[in-house]
């Protein structure tokens, strides 16, 4: 678009090509944490920021109240999270009909707003075998810039025994239109409780 057309246009909307260029330049100029939040929310995720563990517990209880999940069943494979479930009378030992998954994650992938998991959080389950509702607790230090960094971040974290079943979940709401990029992926109603640890 020429400089003159920019100033003297009659208020016409930008073309799709210009919008895409503006989006790319916007995403390249913001810090990775802000980029992650922008892309995560654009994908339909629900984001809750916390600066203390007490706030994490409070936000978790707010999610339970919002969805009426108190005294229900949840899927959870991480013993460190069991106390949060016990405190709220949520049954998690071999649940028959879990309302949601409570888990941590491996990384938060900034450039696409996705969340990576491994067998440490979801065992050998595929995303479509997990409950539709998910509550994920993560730290700001887990944000990485791109998908290509997932394996190196996992190698740095675990040193010797690497987890298996490394996967990412990107879509947090059902596509409004048929989108071939979402083919085979299960949309999740996902809440991310992000704890500031930097």
C-alpha cells in the first residue's frame, strides 16, 4: 500500500494480505509471554494469571464453582496435585466419569499458543481420550518460543529418563467453520492457571 493511499484512503478496511502482514509483525515484536497469552486466547483458551500459590488454589476453586464440579470426579495422574482435589471433595481414584483433567504440563508454546504434555501428565492417553474439560497449572518459566524447542526443553529438564507420549494441544474451542488444520484434533475446554515464577 503506498504512503499516499494510506493517508488519503476513504476508510476502507485493509486487505486480508495486509492484515496477515500486520499480525506477523505484531507477533514478532512482542515478548514470548505476551505472545503466548495472545495466541492461547485466540485459540479459545481461558487464561488466569496468579502471583502466589494461594491465588492458584483460589482460582481453581473459582473454576470448580463456575462449572459446578465440586464433589465430582476428576482425572489426575500427578500426586503433587492430589491435595487440591482432596480439599474440594473431588474423587480421583479410578474415576468412572471424570468431569475434568487436572494436570501440569511440559511447556507453553508461544508462537502457536499451544500446550505440550508428556507421559508425566497424561500417561499414555491420546488427547481425544482425555476429558473435554481441562484445568492446567503452569509456571511462566515454562513458556518457550516455538514447537522446535519442546524436545530440547524436555532433555534439559529430565537429563536421563525422558518421558514418552509427548504431544501438544492447540485448539480450545470447536472450530466455527470446517478447518482442515484442525482435522483429527479434539477441541478442549481448557483453563490455564499460570503462576508467575520469574
